[in-house]
C-alpha cells in the first residue's frame, strides 16, 4: 500500500466517520426535539379549540 492509497483510505474513513456521528447526533438530539415541539404545538391548538368551543 503506497502513500496515495493510504491517504485515500484516510479521507474515506474521515468522511464515513463524520457521516456516522452526524447521523447519531440527528437521531439523538434533533429528531426528539422536533417531535416534542410538534406534540406541544398540536396540544396547544387542540386546547385552544376546546376553549373556543365552550364559549
């Protein structure tokens, strides 16, 4: 294995590792944050709809 093959392998490994950690970050932080925000907003609108129906 010469230097060009080794540097190509390192570039591939770096890009693959960055993609892996980005996927872990998105699954563990961004998606739950998005889902919690969606359910809070849906609950708020449902609550406002019930309040308007009583009046």
